[in-house]
């Protein structure tokens, strides 16, 4: 359908949002809609705010940890040696 067949469009506002990389995006909102505080930047995905000089900080992502990294956080090397010695003793039939 063309614009003429749908009737008149609702009044719109174009609001500028800036991310921490300096990208500007201008989504349009209905004039009576509530404008959000942040908007996702379509170029880099970081959050963008309406204050050009003070954009929101990018989210901090935790690096991927392996299973071994999580185990090392919970156990000391001495604990690991004790568990290994116990497992080897069971395999050898000493326990």
C-alpha cells in the first residue's frame, strides 16, 4: 500500500542519540510517545544517550572462562594434588 492509501501518518519526532564511539542515530518516535533514555547504536551495538558530550558507558563483558578456570578459583594446587592422589589410589585399589 502506498502512503496515500493509508492516510496521513502520525506526527513524528526525530531524536538524536550518541554512543561512546561517537556514532549518531536518529530514530523517529510518535510525538505523543515516551522517548527512552537510551537507544542501542545500530553501528556498534553500544548503548546511546541523548547527551552528546556524556554518552552512556559501554557494558562491561566478562571474558569466557573454561571449566578449569572455575575449578582453579575454588581449589588450591594442594587441594588438586590431594584429590588426584585419592583418585589414583582408588584406581590402583589401595583404598
